[in-house]
C-alpha cells in the first residue's frame, strides 16, 4: 500500500542528512550516500500530509494553544501499541527529546553533578550533559555474544555522592538492543537504592522488529515511577525529525513541576503549530504505515547484515532488535579503524557515523542508517562490496 521503494530527491531541501554530507564528513563526491543521522528517506504517513495541508490551506498560522488533544493522541498510541496507560496530565511537550533531556538535567541536577551513560550511546546525550556543565559517568555496556548488557555491578563502583541521573536509551542506540523486563527492573532497583533519577529515552520504541517486544520502563518498574521521566516521540517512528516535538512523561507531580519550571523559564510552553499538528496526526493515523514500514526495514536489515559480513570478512553487524541503525564492528577485519573509515568514505562514498562518536566501546565500529529505499541501499551495498574486495583475495 505504501511505496517505500520510491526515491524522493532530498538534496537542496535543507536536509541535514543529505545537504550536510560534505560539511560534516569531507566526502565531496556528488553521488555520496548519507547513512549517518537518524532520519529516513521515506515519505511520512499520508495522514500527516493531509493534516499539514489542511493547515496550509487555511493560510493563517497563529500561536498554538491547548496541548490536550496532542497528549491524548500520545496516550492512546502508548496504550494501543505498548499497553502503557498514562494520564495526559503527566505529559510535558518539548521541542525535541534532547532539548527535553536538557530540561531534565536543569530540573533535577546541579552543575558539576554526574550523569550516568551506558556507552556506546547516542552521542547527543554526551553533548547535552556537557553543555549543561554536568559530568559524564560512563558505564560501558558489555558485548555478550553480539548483544549489549548493562554491568550494574561495575556501575555500582563508579557512583559517587554527586551522581544524580541515569540516562537510559530504550531500545538502545546504537546496537538496537531491546531491554528485557528483568534488565529494566534491575536498573530501576539500582536507581531506587542509590537515590538516582532515571531518564528513559524511548524515542525508538516503535521501531521494533518482529521477534522482539519493547517494554516501557514504567511498565517494567512501576515502583520507581516517582523517580522516572520517560521520553516519547512520534518523530523517529513516523520520520518527522523536522517536526521536532517530543514528550516528557512523569507521574510524579513534584518532579513535573520542577521540569515544567525549566520549560517555562525558556518560554518553551509556546509550541510550534506545524510540529504539533504533524506529530498528532501521525499518532492518530499512522499505524498501518508503521506496520508496513517495519516489514520493509526488517528486510533492509537482513540484506545489509548479510552483505556487509560477506563484503568485509571478519566484520560483525550487531543483530538489531530495534531501530534502523546497523552497528558494525570492523575490528575482526584486521584493518585499522582509519583504513575502514577511508574505504567507506572515499571508496564507497558513504557517510556512516563513526563509532568513536558514541563514546567508550565505539572504536573500530561504524553505524549505518538503513532507512532508505532499497535501490539506494543496494547501491550502497554494491559500493561496500567493492570497497573491501581486496580483502577477499
Ligand atoms: C536515543 C535518541 N534520543 C533522541 C534523539 C533525537 O531526538 P530529538 O531530535 O527529538 O532531539 C535521537 C535521534 O537520533 C536518538 O537516537
């Protein structure tokens, strides 16, 4: 029903993914393929275009008011898709999840406090923590037979009296790990015992492959609701990164008041109407589109994994439970990280995200965004095959 094979030209459209390639990667080839930042090359669900078109046709674009229907659309989505019941009063809309995490940092910690990350982890976590003059405590994930696991025992030894908040990415980016209810409960217990807040970024929670099931942290560990802030968004799910709206959700009224005070201090209570309209329409109308997208992405994942491991003997692509962000360990190829990077960037003319960006544990890895029409994916795979051909003798 939806044509995910359709190539939509994005160059020259203020697309960060396509128009920033040369600036950010140094790859100047006009046919470079961007496989870095996490947005997709697919048209969003048609219900989004319809809602935006109706707004455009009205022609008047004044201040947006009453976030009630938006929060209700999110609540209904979470109930339907994840069995999670939230009260719409728990929802604080924010202009992007990273901005929202900045609000959480400001509301629940002080400059100089320590924030726990589980690297390799989404690089903007590091950026927002440092930009807010907090410090990072790295609790490196352990690669257990191709799947990440948290080492809470090791983390227990790192914690100090200045440690305040744990940033969890669930599902994890990169690596696509879907955390089990037991893992989430253990982390929740850890936070409760040490008086830490838990920020659970679940922006990727709808992009789950057929063998896996996402458990919201609030479902796995309702007993820590008072110290939990969950983050949800329609932007990754429905390819609306430019709409740049997300939600912070916490049932603790006192916590919410602190967060809302920071939001008010930046005057972020006044919300961009186009972002609100697009994301609400996506939650309300996008479910069948998402179901079909996931089938398409799963096939892209399977094609990519097989092709990269064949192209570069010794490379291992972590089996994704979730996300469209393939996470590939090239250390087994016998090549240096620089050599791998040069082959991918210069020979294959592909901009992938360098592993170091994700912190400890990322050296020698690259992250590839697979959410692109299959003709583009196939071209990328053919180029990767050629870029490593000499390794295959
Ligand atoms: C884990 C995670 N959180 C947040 C974001 C970005 O969210 P936003 O654009 O709403 O700030 C991303 C984008 O890739 C992400 O992977």
